[in-house]
C-alpha cells in the first residue's frame, strides 16, 4: 500500500462517512478490505486501493466505505440505556403523548439489535401502557447492515449476546442454523439508508434519539454538526442517548447531560419543559 493510496482512502472515508482512520490503519485497512479485494477480483488490497484512487468507480467507493464501517452491536447493549427508557423515559413521555405515538430514531442501527431490543422491551411494557405505540425509525449508512437488519436473521452467537432467554424463546424461531425474529417484532421497525453527514431534516421530529457508538469515529467538527442537527429534530421534552464512550461536553452546548443518568442528554434551551426529570 503506498502512502498516496492510504491518504486518498482516508480522505474518501472522511468525506463519505465521517470516519477518521486511526493509527492502527494499516491493519484495519488490510483486514476490512481483503474480502472486498477478493470479491471484486483484485490481486490484493494494495491493487484495490490504487484502483480506488485512479478510477472514479462509484460502486467500488460505496463497497469500500461500507466495509470500513465498524458494525459491532448486540441486543440490549450496555443495558443502562434500555433500563432508563423503561423506568423513566417511557413513563414520562406516555403522560404527554396524546396521540399515543412515541417517535424513536435509532440513528446508526447497524444490524438491527438496538431497535429490536426496544420493540421487545415495549412488548413487555405494553400492559402498563396499552395506548402507547413506539414508532421506530432505524437508519444506517451500510447497505450490508440494513439488509441483515431487515432480514432479522441472527446466528446462535448473536442471539446469545445480551438477549434474555425468555425473549429469545418468545420472539425468535430457529431456521436451520440461524434464529429468525418474529414478523411482529420485525415489522415494528422502519429501516432506511441514511448518512449522518447529510441534511437530516427529512427524519422529522423525534421524541427519543439513540445515536450510540458512531460519533466516536468522527472528528470534533463532524460530531458537532451531527449533534446540532439532532437537537433541531428532537422534541423539547425529548432525549438523546449516546454510547458509553461518547459525550456532548466540549463539543456543543445544544445538549446537556441528565444528572444521574449516564449517557442521557436533553436539550439545553428547552430543559424547563423536559418531563424526564424524575431523578434530576
Ligand atoms: C458500532 S455500530 C453501532 C450500532 C449501535 N448503535 C450500537 O451501539 O450497538 C456503528 C454504526 O454506525 C454506522 N455509521 C458509520 N458512519 C455512519 C454515517 N456517516 N452515517 C450513518 N451511519 C454510520 C456504521 O455503518 C455502523 O453500523
């Protein structure tokens, strides 16, 4: 791999997905792009990178960008954001949503475990909130991830990561070596391809945004731009979940942390209206 090719790849990824290549980049490039090189008929990753730089092949650029994304996820990841939804956010929003709809956006949903965890959680809570329906939009930049999410098919390993056995028995069926999520749960999530670097206004107003474990890959300016767009989309009494290693502090003041609730943020300007203040 030539320094020129690596530089071009880094610039392409930053412009297209916001990803900043870290210091371990050679290893990462090699491991992520070897399957793409093979699939597309290149002798090796170096040849793929040269083609990427010298030919304007949009399909190849999309495939490379997709392959370089980190898609790590699992059911009920980190537990706390789901516990907080159940104990504080859902009860608070249920009091004020006359229509019964609570709009939730999973902004980098990967292979679907995050939105499906919310649907299964709501299924458990439905008796307490019979009028309430979650309207879940799940988006990601990766076609590969969205296809898997929509198929709702998971390996044994994937269903064993974070998913309580009672939920697995209730909502999944075995299909050959895989586990398929029930049509009821699957059809409760709307999937859409979306790049967080784009204009996000088409997402529309949301009550809750889960934007977890994606901002860590962006530079400061990109994080700020994404967060400020999200603040515009979020209802004044809504909230934003970030990943355990992410924060708004030092990036923007459109959000502020909810005291005592790790990873949860509310809008700064509208905090007087926020009903989610039980533990504040
Ligand atoms: C590590 S996964 C996080 C999945 C889930 N939110 C969680 O916390 O388990 C990060 C996801 O962000 C997506 N992603 C990366 N850059 C993106 C961008 N610019 N726009 C939208 N999604 C992006 C990747 O495709 C990947 O699926």
